[in-house]
C-alpha cells in the first residue's frame, strides 16, 4: 500500500508514541492555520461573514453532532455550500480546525459547514462516513433555512477529513453504510465538487494480519476485509463521481503522495474532471497550510459550483 511503510509504522496509538507526537504536530499546524495564517486571499479579503456555532445536524443515541455555519453577509442567497471536514487520524480534532478554510470559503461566496463527527476508537468505521452523509442530508433538508442552494454542494477535507470527503464523492447514493437506516424520503448525499488533501485512498492491501488499524476498524483485514474495502475511495471510483481537486505534499511522510496519484489515475480513466496540486517539498502538516493549494482549490470549486459570471467575480 502507498502509505504502508510510514503510516502503518505510526498509526497504533498504544504501541507507537511517535504517532501521538505527529498528531500533535499536525494539530498545532492546523491551529496555527486558524489563528496566525489565514489561507490565500483571506489575508486581504475582509468581506463580512456570519458564523453560527453548534447547530445540531444529527443525533446518534444521546450524542448530538454539531456544526458551525459560516455565511456570507454581502449578497443574496441561496449560496453554494461546502461541507468542511477536519483531520486527526479519525481519532481527534474538532470542527474548529476548519475555521480558517471555512472563513475563506464564506468570504468567497460559499456557506461553509464545518462539522464534528464521531471519533475512533470509541466509534469505529463506518460511523465517521455515516455522520458525513447525515450532514449532507441535513444541509439539503434545511436548505431554505440555511440559505443553501441544494443543487450546489461540495466538500473539503484534509488527511482523515480528506479520506472522508473522497469516500463521500465516490460512494454517493450507493447502497452502502447507513442507507438502509435512512428515512424513506431522505435527501440524497451526492456532491457536485470535492477538495481532498493528503488523503489515504486505499486500505485493501494493508497487511492481512496487521493490527495498525484495529483502532479504526475494530478488526484486522483478515477478520473484516469488507470494512477495509468499504473504506477505500479507490475501490468506488466511477464515471458519475463529482469533479475532484486533490492536493498533496511531495514529501508527505505520513500519507505518501502516491495515494493522490492513484486517485488521479483512476479518476482520469473514468473520465471524471480532476486535478492534482503538488506542494513541492512539503510534508503532511505543511501541505495542509499551503496558500497556493488553497487558492487553486477555491478556484476549482468556483468553476464547478458557481455560474461563470459569479466565479469570475469571486476569483478577481
């Protein structure tokens, strides 16, 4: 597997202290992004936005799952929307980590919806992707109230969040995960454009008896090959997938760039509009902060989620 050597070596939370140190490094970098280094044009763009905090988008048992909404204030809706997904190896992090990206998107004319989702090992896969799908349904069901155009919804994630948005993109309304439990007339979860950074794309070739991902799947690949397959975005690429913008550090030591190159090749073969932005010399946390990648990602969303005239205006 592309990231077997590096990621498998660090992923076990119990056996490898280096993993915890790397997660702290990524988390610190993302907090730096939020506080000190807004991405791209937001450095000089002060268009007003309205953040709304802690809206409940779904309830699982007694657990309320919450979202922060970032809304433009200087134009009439409805607006295209982007679901934003934080990273953290599926084990840690909050919606606040996507604050800078969500703010940038709102200033570019999008409603950004940053969500918390259930984390491993307390909640094992597919809980995380089920929460993502619930968030998209909520955005569509309450589109009028949220001032969202339900026909123009995208997603943006990095690292574990990038994996989840790739899986959203490639599975859409397939009869997987929570479909059987969804209400009969539930809104669909199809996306119109996706941005995925530093994302693992393939789990089917992990060591058959390796324990590195038991925290996420609750089993080895020999015990539950079905889960490892369901979690692999590369498994589900097809011609009806939405346009995907991929970005990745060339020197990523956690999720090597070959993951995004694999996705690019599969998407191109399927005829899906796609791009790969390589951040030269960047390791995993550095690529998450790259301003040029973020500007290119917003331009990509503009091309696919906005009318031509509006996209030109927001890119100026």
